[in-house]
């Protein structure tokens, strides 16, 4: 029975890591974190009020002790935390790179603008009067 639980945990870790590494919207990752937080809070409160329940759940799953179940859950939560943090850093780096490129383009020297500005500031030259039809 413990092999089945280990196999299920490994498959869950692989699936969650693939889903989180794939990228995507921030709302989905935020929803996953909030759901895991709610599950964790519920399990923690239940195990505080009924400590034998955690041991019974662990024995039902074939793990043996409740502390081992808590350890597996913590490893799983830590892995999810690492994955979501990696995704957040990757998105921040991408946004920072785009911002740096935008600033570099905005602050780059523009020689064509200096020529236009110099031409506009130069005194106007005398232009010959336009030829009209009455001069003929």
C-alpha cells in the first residue's frame, strides 16, 4: 500500500510541476496557491483538534505515521512553492528586459532630430518672390 501512495505522490509532483513550469496566467497560479493554503489550513486545524485523525488517515493510506504524512505534504507544498516562485521570477525578468529595452530605445541619441532642430532654429533665408501670372 505504501508503494501506491508513493507512486501517487510522485505522479502528483510531476503533474503539478509540469503544469506550473508550462507558464500561463497568473490567476491560475494564484488560485492553486490559495486552494493549497485552504487545504493546508483545514488539515492543520483538524490535526490540532483531533491528532489521532491524522494518524488514522496516514494508516489508511498505508504510510504508517501521521508525521510521515505531514512530511510528504510539506515536501509537496515546498515543491509547489518553488515552482510558483520560479515562474514569478521568470516573468519579472521578462518584464525587466522589456523595460530596459524600451528605456534604451527612448534614450538613444537621434541625430536626425538634431538636424531638424538646427534647421528650425536657423534664421529664415530670403526666398525669391513667387512668379505670378501678371509678370508676363
